[in-house]
C-alpha cells in the first residue's frame, strides 16, 4: 500500500480530483503546484474550482491531515509514485506545446532517483511518454514510467472514477507491474498497452466526442437554414429510438476536446480531415448565430445578453469557452453586450442574471445552465439547445 504519493499539478482540475480520490483511500498526497492561490484555498478546505462532491472529500482530507504542499521545485517532495497532471495546450499553429512537460522533466532530472515512478496523467501527443523517458535516460535517470490517461467528465471525476476500467501504457514490464499494483487500490480492471497506444486511445476518445458534437451542430445548421424546426426533428430522431441518440447542438468548447482533436490532427500529419471539419463546424456555430441575428434584427440598436460564460453547463470553467468568442463577435455588431453566469468567478465583467435580463433586448443561451430554464420573459431568447 502506498502511504504517500506526489501529484505535480495537483491543484488543477485533473490533479486535485485524483488527489481526492487517493485521500479517500487514506493515501497521503503531496501536492506540488505553482498556483499558490489555489494551494491557499485547498489548505483552507475550499475547492479552487467546481467538482461534484469535491468540498466533501476535501474537508475530510484536510481534517485527516492527508495533504501536504509545495509550490517551488526545491520544496517538492517526491515519493515512489509521482503523477504529472500539467496542462498540455496547443500553440498558435494548432500543434502541441511540448515545453510544459519537457521543462518539468528537466527540473526533475536533478531530484529523481531510481525508486521513483513517474506517471503521466496529462493528455499528450503520442510518443510523449517515451520521449520524456528518453530525456531522463540521457540524464542517467532510468526510472519507471507510465502513461495513465484521465477519462472522466470534467466536474464528475470523483463520481466516475470507479465506474470505468483504467488504461495504462508503461514503458516496460517493470513499470507496468508497479503501476498496476498502485492502481489495483482503486480497481481490479486495468487495460495495459504500449504508451503510444494508451496516448492515442485518449486522443481518439476526445476527438470522437468532438466529431459527434459537430454532427449535431451541422444538422442544426442545415435544418435551421431551411427553416425547419430542429428541436422537433431532434425529438423525432431520438424518441424511443436509441440509434438516433444524437447530442444537442450547442457550443462545443473547453480545455480538452478541441485541443485533443488538433493534437490528433498534428499526429496524423494533418490528415485527420474529419477532425478539421468538426473544428470548423463547431467553431463556426458562433458566426452562424450572429449572422442569423443580423438578418433578423438591427443589432446596432440592441443590447444583447449572453447567458452562460463557462464552457459547459453547471461548470465554472471558462477555458476556451465559445461564449467569449460570441461576446467578441457580437461586440462588433451590437449596441452593447452584457454577460452573466451563476458559477464563473474570475471575470469581472459578469453581471447578475436579473441585471442582464432587465437590460437586454435579446438574450442568447450560450451555456445551458439549469437555472435558465426558469426564466420567464417576453423578451427575445435565442436558444439552440434541445431539451431546454
Ligand atoms: N480538465 C479535464 O476535465 C481533463 C480531462 C481529461 C484530461 N485532461 C488533461 O489533463 C491535463 C491537465 O488538465 P487540467 O484541466 O487539470 O489543467 P489545469 O490547468 O486545471 O491544471 C494544471 C495545474 O498544473 C499547474 N502547473 C502548471 N505548471 C506547473 C509547474 N511547472 N509545476 C507545478 N504545477 C504546475 C497549474 O497551476 C494547474 O493547477 C491536460 O493535459 C488535459 O488535457 C483534462
């Protein structure tokens, strides 16, 4: 039984969720994260972001003294198991930014020893785990290493963690045995494969979802352009017919699906044409909506309210949210744009729902937070989400 593990990036969405899954099994966790603000909150038992059951799990972890922290590399405490959960964004050329992981690996070369096992939990370009292992080997640190993708819906990690088998791709049999032994604490069902296979599995899963959402968005645009009622069509496709189980049209955004589809495109030497089509359909939905409103209204005389700024319903995460693209495009055409969101805390321009409702001429439901179902108004509400 591992008495303590280390999580690098442990104050982030994936890192903290995994930390709390571990503390719920009575495993101590050393959180290393450069975000001192988030660490301050976690120490007080306050979640820095929304996660279902997070406050409950965190309270117990803090009460039982199961967490320790560092924010500077010279304070980092390594353990046998060390999990890396850093962000892996893409750059302006839609290619993965390697430097975040390579920088931390280079720092770690100074402190890692042969007993440490490095588990990469960030979503990475296929080949990354082996590449990082080679950097360490070049520094004479031939340590155990595995890739262990996070496959859970953001905000529901604590609930979903035990529902699915875990996937690992270890660098060699010794690493696989050790990683499996660690994960057996949580689950007996573990799928093992090569690191590259595990890495691409995660990219395939996210790209698949991204493409699925794009089909719904494309169907919506086709039907709507022909003045057909897509909500009714969607109902007819799905009702008591599970082969028609198409997601709702709507803004498809966030820190993962777009980015991972682009990572897969880069990996395929830009031959993932379906992924690129999905990107232009999903991103293009904003312009479709604005063009539609421009045809119908003189927007230069209208105040437009955007309801929902997080990238998805019931979330406080605004990373890569298309609500902000909508705001930008609308600002070019309308008298004024107002924004509201019940969960987002880190945007000083956000107003209360009442304020936006009272002042706007037109409102757009950009994020389908449940609370918007209760709105009763005679004003124009533009909503493409079905079941809403
Ligand atoms: N958010 C999700 O639901 C989700 C789901 C599956 C996979 N992923 C993947 O997991 C990875 C992490 O995503 P996330 O959403 O948790 O990102 P995040 O930004 O919420 O978390 C990353 C954390 O790393 C910290 N950090 C950055 N540089 C650091 C450094 N040099 N040393 C220590 N800490 C550092 C940040 O302060 C932050 O707290 C990404 O690769 C992402 O694609 C995310």
